[in-house]
C-alpha cells in the first residue's frame, strides 16, 4: 500500500480508489469522484492518465521541488524557461496539480536566471520633457572625452547648454574636478549670462561634490541630478555633445592634431545654425538678429554690400523690439515638437514601479560590465528612496546607501 503524508494532495484520491472512502462534504465528495476517473493505482503508486504521456506518476510537493530543481539546473539542466520546464517534466512522466504555476514561480525566483535575464529595451517611465521659461534660466552640463592630451595638458571638454536659446559654451580642461567645474561656472555662465536658476547634470563626483553643491547653494542655483546611465534626462547636452564630437572628427586630419584649436570654430558654427527644435539659430535667440558669417565677405552678400550704418542700426532696433515674439514662437514650436516626441516615446513604455524595501537587480555599468560571460544584472539591492521621474536610490543588502540614483530603465525586480 502506498504511504502518503497527511496533507498530501494525493490522499483523498488514493483513499477513494483503494477503500472507496469519500469526504462527508457532498461537494468535496463529488469533486473527488469526478477527479478519480483520470487516476489509477498501479503497484501501489498513483498515476494520472495523460495526453502527452500515457501514464504520469503523481508526486508530492516535496518531490516536485526536487524534480524541478534537477530538470532546471541539475546535471542535464540548462536553466530553461518555465513553459519548457513544465513540458519537459510532463514528457518525463511526472505530474502534480498547479505544475505550470509552480514551474513559473520556480524559474522566476531562480537566482541564476534572474542575473542573466534579457536586458530591458522598452522604457519603464513615460518621457517627461524639460523646458526652460526664459533665456539662461536653466543650463545642462556634461563632460566630453577623454581626448588625446594637448600641449596644454587638456584631455576633456566641459560643455554647457542653455535649455531656452540652445546656446553652448565649452572649454578644454586638463582634469575632472570640483574646482574645474566651479571655475567654469564662473567664467562661462555667471560672468557672461548671470546667475541661472537650475543646472542639470549627472551625479558624478565632479558635479555632486560638497564643494560644488555648496557653491551653487550660495549663489541660489538649484542642482538637478539625473540618474546613472540615463543621458536622455539631459538630452540638450547630449545633443550638443554629439554635434561637437562629430565636428571634431570631421575637422581633424590626423589623430595627433591639436583638437582644442578647433573647438571655437565648431561652437561658432553651432551658434549660427538654426536648430530643429526652435527653428532659430542660438545667436538669433540671444541677440535677436542673424550673425554675419565669413562667407558673406567675398563675394559680399546683399546686406554687407548695400546696408548703411543708419539702416543697420534701424534694423537692429526693430529686431530687438520683436525679439520677445521671436522667442515666444520658438518656445511654442519646441513645446509642440517635444509633445509629439513624448507621445511617440510613451507608446513603447512598459511601466515599472518599485516601492521602498523592494529587492531589485541593476544593470552593470562601466568597469562592472565584465566580459562576454558576465551576468547581465547584478545585485540584489534594496530600494531605499524614490524620486520624481523614475529615479531610485538604493542600498546594499548590508544597509549601505549607494551614492548615486538609478533610473527604472536600468532596474528589474528580484524575486527571492
């Protein structure tokens, strides 16, 4: 006679098949009688008649766990998916209730499978566009490089972009440090355009250091930090970086050439070129008129050839009178373009949200990526704090707070 545990799911069926015993509850008795039509006792073992395999051996929950473990990660296991795991177990001739649900839970909580799961390609949060209210109110800053070392030991470029006019300032620097950032803010932003309200940057140590934060606080500047490896949050600066990098590549005739000397002409070209987002050149957005460029000298353009000093002065005054209207139209144009882009972007969003205390894995970045055989995810970590826009601060399993925030795009649930 087959011996089973008291709470074993097989017990009521075996008692009915061996001794014709049923539960005193009518509904339960009817259910057992109906189920028993699919089961048979063979050599004191319970089997279920199946379609994929004629007879499936019925196993207990404890035995089921061992079977799943062996098929999924045992000597012949290769960490297959839940559907394949369930099918393989059935073809091997085993059965228990909720087999598909159990295999799904088992695979979902498998540590190896979670660390090597496919990376996310769909965004996890709707796109939120950043718009500036007026010129030089909000700047985005980033570091571009490294480049070959120049004669003045410059190896990097620090770049800032005004979110309203798209005006770009950039300067070669020898090292990435808080002191360099402070000096650049003074020289290229504050001395030239006044104190901004916001500066958007990643949370690298050069921007998020106590020295820079205190400097900005004293000047009434608010720092907005974006998450690690989520550059689209600072899209203005990323666009400027791409333009500068491409122009440098095109202008340089050799790798060893002094790239820093080409930075000023590249910026001048950028300032005098209409931007797709506003429809106007940054120079026009700032000064209200079109800049005269070298090509207008020889042969001379119409305005250079015929315009008198008085006519030029009058035209400049008219342009200054209309500059507010020009800026307003450009602002509305940019807003409409960003709204269309957001609608298109948001159709691909598969929203993911975490709560404080949830366990997550994160994508390895930089030096943590490893080689071809490295895991796609690392962790687990615990969610410590949530910020607006899908940014999260995490802590290690030992309770140590991680210094930078991470965007939901680079995180996934961890099931323990």
